[in-house]
C-alpha cells in the first residue's frame, strides 16, 4: 500500500470518528499542527506532494 493511500485511509478514518464523536478531533489535530509545527507533518506533506 502506498503512502498516499495510507494517508487517505487515515484521514477517512479520522473523519468517521469526527462524525461519531461530537468532539472535533480533526480540528484539534489541525490546531496542534499549526501551533506546534511538528516535524512529522512536514515529512507527510513532502511525501504526499513528491513528484
């Protein structure tokens, strides 16, 4: 399974959890990413948009 496919599956899973649980988990993760700028997020973005 490619990295892009695993990332999409993960995002779909987070979206389903976000629908079931009234706490906006995806929103909380995005706030964390914007405020903390973790190194793993930059790696994920680079791997997704690698040409």
